[in-house]
């Protein structure tokens, strides 16, 4: 017989993973203020190997519009600057001989709308993951019914899956609303 409790636990875990992934992806979408997560995708040439920026330097914010990238080795400054420019993030880094300084420009209204659209696409991707988890759990409930699970038990388990789906969809909506406000804030 199919373990329905395990199926629901797995469903909830997958839904939670979808929301966590959304949260992680939304940190990459800049909202005007400087954030070290903006440089998460930057890969630096470290003696012939491409490594994440975080492995060769520390990234800190100076203020709401400035990022400071302090390399562990001074000779990496040029490679870091080149990697940031090559990452096509719209930044024009400079250096003071000790660290790379990035002034984060103000977002235009048009750019803000594009970023909101990108954020909503990530939100929809998370909701697709949640619906997929729901569908797998419902299929497990149907299979359990065929194996002899009483109708009342199956209905209550299906209601539990629907409740989880609603909870996680509301979490996605809350993240999306907060991110949209953050992006559109001037």
C-alpha cells in the first residue's frame, strides 16, 4: 500500500523547495539598493579556472548605492573588474588599488517594469513547481484509493494537499508583492 503520509510530506518538501528557490532567485533581481547578491552570478578567471566571485573576494555594501569588492589577493583586482564588466550586469566598476568599487545606478521607470516582469516570471515558475507537487501527491492519493484506502481518508488527505497548495501559493504571492514594492520604490 502507498504511504500517503510520506507522499504528503514529500509534497510539502517540494513546495517548500519551490518557495526557497524563488526567494533565492529574487535576491538576484536588483531593486535599486546595492546588494552583494547582485554579484552572485559573476565568475572570475582565477589562474585559468572560472570560479565564483565569492571564492576570490569579499563583497560588502558601503551605502545604498555602492558595493565594495575586496579581493583576497591584490593581483586579482583586474580580473575581478573584467569579470564584473563581462557579466553584463550594467555596472561600471572602478578600483582604488585595494578593492573594486561599484556604484549602482538608479533604475529608470522602464527598467523597473522589466525587473518586475522578470520577478513575476520567477514567481510563476515557483507556482508551476507547487502545482506539479500537488499533482504528484494527488496521483499518489488516487493510487492509494485503488489499493484500498477508504474514500473518507482519501478525501481528507486530498483536502490536506489542497490546503498546502493554498498556503504555499500565498507565500509566493507575498514574496512577489514585497519584491514588486521594493523594485518600484524610488
